[in-house]
C-alpha cells in the first residue's frame, strides 16, 4: 500500500472589493442601484445630499467603506440600522449627524441587497 500525500489547501481568492453606485430610493425601502462610481464621486454626491450605495460580498468591507465615504463627505457619520418604517427592503446606512445634508450612504449586507435599475 502506498502512502497518500496530504492535499495542500488551495488558497482562497482574495475577496472582490466593494463597488459604489449612485442610488435612488424605491418603494418598500428598496435602494435601487444606478451607475457605478468611484469614491471621490460618491463623496461629491453625498455633499450634495444625494444617495449612494456600497455593494459587495464582504459585509464588513461594505460597512467600512460606507462610513469612510460619509465621514469624508460630511465630517461626521452616524450609523443607522434599516428603518423599519421605510419598509422590509430598507438597508443599513450612514448619514451626517447633525443634518444637513439630506441623503444616505447605504450598504449591502448578507441579508439585505439592492435592487437593480
């Protein structure tokens, strides 16, 4: 009988970095993705009171990037859970504290995703 060599574990591919999109709010709390943008564009939109959303498979990376965008754009950031009064599809987000400007930096989680435009 031959001795079988142990299989070496295959290294996991590095996770895909989050992507940032313009966003609009739809019915029942839905966040609808618009065009793909970069972080600098997202910060300009947030300063103007527009919505953006961070999407990707890594929830922590999404949350971290969303917080950075909001802080860079508005100086402060308050992390908020999905607002139940907005509807069942609402996403967690960051917003300035205190307001203004209006708008949110939404981010996807494992259980809550955006809608495609």
